[in-house]
């Protein structure tokens, strides 16, 4: 990707605000824009639907309690991927009946969650049987693998024969047997095919899920997951939710005419709701060179301990240098750098090739000096919540919420060394 053709800029911060973040909270620090969180939530709540809509925030994307509470106030519900996320949402004050659990690791205490009102989607035949033995005759959701998947990389594709997520769509008879044995009633059908998925494939998955729903007349809701693309980098395109949702609404209406079945629609966006609303403010702490035939490296005071996506997926994030020599300002693009993190790990690389975490891809940036700021944009999803925590014993970075009025509020403190080692036994 030629960054000179698509120069990146700040999404919601200003040079002065970024400098204020460093002065008050140090670096690295995550900053989230309340305004952009609200805009994204409003776009999702306007998703086309025929017979009602529930928007569930995939909380694994950014599970900070302050963000969960903010989305709760806007009318969102929540998707949890583990029993621990259910506990976290409950502690944040989220009502149990607004939480849905779809998990690879069915918690031992799932019965307590169910009794509170947390909804459960069985993601395997084993899970379905466990639920039925505990709660015969009750309602349950089913997560199916619809037979196809999509994603911005193979590691984010969670559908098709190469994915373990959900009950394989051809096991309808086995599902029916378990339902019959325990007199279970299917209340929700759930599918999710990947993150950064292709809109056309998403629509095809919706068709397959609606077809599956014909097998279970009691279905009250159909959850089509999320995975909507967002444009972190300038040349990328964000999914138009109205465009992708219109044909799905038409599918629901057509099925209603044919069968009289009018299920509620659910979607589970994560990245779409938070990615562009977050930025990671870092400091250029060193600049090194490997000679005239090598590379010039910017070393940041953050890395895979704060943003693992490039190392894991080859993901691309905008990098914006703010000169702090004099008044903070953006300088024109001037020099190609490889940007690396602070971990003693060659894979701690911010400027890799798209989808190729081991391929070096120098980025054209403003000429930097030690002490300048580097803002990593698109860091609101799968960054603070998905990092190589405490690698090299670096502490968790703080999180800050930027209010509509421009105020900065600390919503997670920087971790201390004492907190890192507190569970170690002598």
C-alpha cells in the first residue's frame, strides 16, 4: 500500500489534544471518542429490518466498563464470548436479559447465568445436550456454522468447514434429536462468518440462516452476527449498513409472505462500533538505521503489548507523526520508516505488508525526531481488549474517554508492576 498516495491524518484528536493526553496520562494511552462511538451506534440502530431489531455489541472488541455503560444507555444489547465477559458485563451494571452468551468454552456456572436471564446460544451438540440436561423444556438459542465464511484474513474467518464455531449446518437431525430428548424450544438462530467479511458473502449467509430457520418454527429471533468492514486506512471502504441491510430486510419480508414467520433481526457488530472511535497515543522513543542499503526504524514506546493486530494478522493501521518540537503540529510526509514496537520480539512490527505480518513494508511518514508523538489510528477495536498483555513485563496502558465537550476522563489506570506480579507465589 503506497502511503504517499493516501496520506493518513488524525480521525478525532488534534495535535494539541494528543499532547495533552501525554502530559496528563503518559504514553502509551488509548483514547476513545464518545462522539464517534455514538455515531457508530446510531448507524447500527438504523440497520434495515422488517420485524424489529436488536443490536448487540460484541464486547470482546473493547470491553471497558465505561464503554459498555455508554452503549447500554444508547439502547444496545451485548454479545459475550465467554463466561468471564458475562461477569464483566454484569459488574458494569448491564441487565442480564440484555446479554447473550455464545462461547467456545461453556462455563461451569452457565446455569447461574441462565437463571439470571442471560440468553445462551449452544455452539455445539455437546453444549446443547449440557443445557438440555440442566434445563429441560426451556428455550435455547442455536449457533450454526452455515457452511461458508469470510474475513479480512484466514485468522478472522469463522465459518465454513475449516472453522470450529457453531453447529455444522448439516447436523439438523442430530440437533432435532437433542431438542426432542430434552423437550427444548429453539428461540434464536445465530450465525457469524467472520470479521471484515465481504458484504456479498454476508448476504448469502443471511439467506442460508433464514433457510435454516424454516426447520425450527419456534424461532423468535435470527442473529446474523457482525463482521462489517470499516475503513481504517484511507483507500479502504466502510460497509454501507443501509446498502447491505436492504436486501436482508427484503428476504425477511419474502419469507413472511411465504410462511407467515416474522422473526426479529439481531446483529452483533464489534469493530464497526468502536474501531474508528479509538486511537493509541505513543511516543517515538528512538530512531535507528541499518545503513544506506537497510532501513530507518522508528521505535515507539508501545507495540504488540497494546496493538497485536499487525503482528497477528498483518493488519494495517494509520500512523500519524505529531512534531512536538515547538507547538504540536502535523508535518508533511517526508521519509520512509519501518515502525516497530518496544518488545524484544522481531514480530513487533507496525508497518508490515497487508495480510503479511512477517513482510517489512516501510511507510512514508513525516520526518520524526525522538520525543515526537505517533498516533496509531483505528485502535478502538481488538487492541486494548486483545493484546500480548505484560509481554516483557510491560504494564497495561491506560484508557481515556474523550467527551463530546472535549474533556478527557480516565476510564482505566495504567497497571503497576505490583499488579503484574501480585498473583505470583514465592
